[in-house]
């Protein structure tokens, strides 16, 4: 029975990877268009590949150092010898997910622009198919890593269930570390280029977005791929595996070490892959560029996948865990519903088809200051609904799973709700990842001088991509909150397994717990400040370079000279690689230092504080940024003066502020709150044995 469950999980991963390969081959059959389009696409691809090569060389130094540290801990019997290798594989597959997604995205941008010459639906299909390659690569590699490690640890090395989950949690730490580097580094690159291109090009020089005269335009398009594709792929790989592994770990605790409780989250993930594949065939639209119709086209596929999982999860739970555990099915259902509701809430606050973003666009009538104030207020207001949704989901999941009589069963239910929320990740990520492809397609259409209706279609797809990207971030942030709660419970279990006599009461009036809460609550703010500051520094260098070229290159503004695109790409690369290191080191070192000074109780307080404030901060930043971006696009569609007006310039300033909010700091915070937990679990033995308090 156990081998069959592992085999089914493995087959699910293989199915996802084969579907990704099939879809990639189908995308590559489309034409890249004329010679100029191919040349532009090749420049973007070259810049993206060069950046990732340099990023991975920097990241490999960190992983080598951590591998040595974990080996030393294993040699001193603070960890098992499987842990260092699990850490490396987690990071490797996380990075590989982003790399493959970026490769197909850079090969699909010109193909999408060319397809939009034939029609909107054809452009959507090409871009969405490229996004599907990313989505199914992420879930396929994630489940492959989990199933192979599970098979090796259980059937080759014959470890106990608790030792299996202990080792597997470590590759979650590797995935989280890689994701943080990818998200922060890619986010700094893309937003530095975007800010430089917008401020100097659109506001100061008054030239259109993606105008080939703008020296930062290629760097901007490269950034879409290294930040919004490679970074996002590594990010959601980490979210996916973390939710499955944390649920498996709590299942072992809830069911007294039974392997079948570990298998349920893995089977749910495999079912989610099959249902997501089915959902992709229902994503199509007509030629109407109205956002509501385009959203309906994407929603059709994601909703169908969610319904399929809701139906099939019932017999799975019944057959594997027995009729007495049917409450766990309703926990899964609550996670699925919570994910859909968070997506709808995000869509409401960020899409220009609804009042909040339309009202935000109207504030541009009185200048950039009021649109910035309005966007901040909108983001803060938008945190209330997701908090309520997650709170209700936690309560339902806990009590329907039997939390009233067994806390471990209740916590297992919460972890399964996170798996339920992310079970449709294959198609959810496809709707998210297609956005940067459409954005690049719009840039290529502008630079290649394609007819205006082509840019109109790519802009419609790009605007929709902003909404689906915000929705995807909402899923990731919501699941991060639920997964972080599960990981805190796993940390407490780990402490108990190391020291059965440990005092596991975490009274909030205990000074150690309280200090930990304050430190944890502060961490997302410090982290956001570091990443925002990094974008600002990098953007300043790009702005100066763009201004210099406009001033010094004769004939550039007249279109009689070529800008030096490579210098802006190089500036963004150097700045992002330099600036991404400190935030990641902070995320890794703080839980270790807090643990060694305050002990495990201080760590629990820190994790709780970081989860609450990080969840709020991530939602606020993501939704503010998404709303500013779509308010700008709403004005560009012809409202409030349209392109080139003073209102448009004010909206560009708002969008510039929102760029690092939604694409650098905000999405990285959800990785932060899980990485803190993962690091705490891995170093738990060190803290329990050597803490000062």
C-alpha cells in the first residue's frame, strides 16, 4: 500500500513534466515573426541568460557554505547526514524551476506578439501555454523531489516517519533559500530597469513605453523574465513543497507515525496536477479585449480544476485515512475555497474593472501625491478581507479535523488546507506566468513597429496579467500564512523530540516569548526596507545612465542613433547581485541568533510575530502595487486625459512607487516567513542544547 501511494505521487510528477514538455514543443512551433522581432527577442534572451548565470554563481557560494555548516552539525550529531544533501537538492530544483520557466518565456515573447497579429485568442493561447510550461514544471519538479526522497528514506534507508519528515523539511529550507535569492535579486533587477525606463522615458522625455530609443527598454524586458518568471518560479516551487512537507510532518504526529498520513498531501498534489491539466484546455477567449471577458476565460480553467479536486479528494481521504477522518476532507475544502476567495478579493482591489482601481485612477486628477496616498490607503484596506478569510479557514480546518479533542489533528487539518489552497498551482501559476510573456510581447510589438491593434491586444493581455499576477501572489501569501502556522507546530514537535522534558507552554506574558514577538513583528518591515532601498539604489544608477545617453548620444531622440542597451543590462545585473545578499543573510541568521539568545520559546514568539505582520505587509504591498499599475493602464486606455497627459504622468509616478512593492518586497515576504520557520527547524537541536536562556 505504501509503495503504491509513493508510485502514484511519482507518476503525478512525471505526468506534469511530460505535459510541460509537450506544451513547450507546441509553443516552439509558432513563428517568431519577422527578422526585427527575432533580433529583439534574442537580445532579451541573451541578457536574461547572462544574469541567471551570474546569479547562480553567487548563490552557489552561499549553498556551498551552508552545506559545510550542515555537514559540521551532522558530524556533531545535531543533524542526520541526509540533511545537507536534502538542502542542496531543494535549492537545485527550486532554481531549475525558475530557469526552465525563464527559458520558455524568452522563447515565447516574440511568438506571442506575432500571434497577436492574427487575433487576441491566438495571442492568449501562446502566452498561456508558455505560462503552463512554467506552472507544470514547478509542480512536477516539486513532487518529483518529494517522492524520490520519500522513497529513498523509507524503502532504501528504512528511516522512521519522523526522521523522514525531519530530513525532507531541510530541502524545504534549500528551496526557500534559493527562492529568496531569486525573488529578491530578480525583483531588484526588474524594478530598477522599470523605474529607470519609466521615469526618464515616459515622464521626462515623453516617449511611449517600450520605445526603442529608450536605453533601458531591453533591461526592462530582461527584468520581466528574471524577476517575474525565474524569481516567481523559484518562489512558488518553494511554497508548493513547503505546504506538502509541513502537512506530511504534522500527519506523522497526528497519526502516531503512520506513513499513510504523510501520503495524503502528496496524493492531493498529484490529483491537483491532473485536474490542472484538464483545466488548461478550457482557457480560450474571443476577440473582445474587455477585461471581464478575459478574466472569465482564465477563471473558467482554474475554477474547473478546483471543482475537480474537491470531488476527487473525498474518496482519497476516505480510502487512505478511513471514514473517521472525513473531517480532514472539509479542511482541504476550506483551503480550496479560501484560495478562490483570496483570489477574488485580490482581483477586486487590483483590476481596473472594479471601483477601487477606477477611483485610484481618478485621484491622478490632482497629481502624483494624491495617487500615491490613494494607493497606500487601498493596499492597507485590502488586508482586511484576506485576514478574515484565512482566520475562518484556520478555524474550520482546525475544528472539523478534530482539533477540539486532539490539537495535533487540528494542526494537520490546517496544514492540509494549505495543500488544498495550492493544489491547483499548475494552472494558477500558468495564469500568473503568462503575464510577463504578454508584457514582453507588447514591448517587442512597440520596438518592431507592428500595427497599433497588435499593441492594443498585447496591452489587454498585459493588463489582465497584472491582475492574475496579483491573484497569484494572493494565493502564495495566503498559503504562506497557513504553511507558516503548520511549520511553527512542526518546530514545537521538533523541540519536543529533542528534549521530551521541554516546557511547551508559550504564554504571551512570558518576557522571552514577548520579545520574540516584537522581533518577529519587526522583521518583515526591516526586510521590506532593505529590498526597497536596494531597488532605489539600483534605479538611481539606471536613471543616471539613461539621462546620460539621451544627452550624449547625438541623434538618439530623433531615431538616427542606437542606444547602448547593454550598459543598462549590466548596471541592473551588478546592482541586483550585490544587493540581494544582505536580505537573505538576515533571513537565515536572525532565527539562529534569536534562538541562541532567547531559546526555543523566543523563536516561537519570533515566528508568530513574523507570520502575522509579514502576511499583512505582503498583502498590502502586493495589492497597492497591482492597483497603481492597473490605474496607469486604465488611464492609458483613454480615461482621465489618456497617454501623455498630466494625469498619466502622475499615474506613472504611482506605478513607479508600486513596482518594488508588488514585484520585489511584497512577494519576497511570503518566502521570508517560511524560511524563518525552516531555518528554525533545521537548527532546533543547536538552539535547544546551547541557548543562553
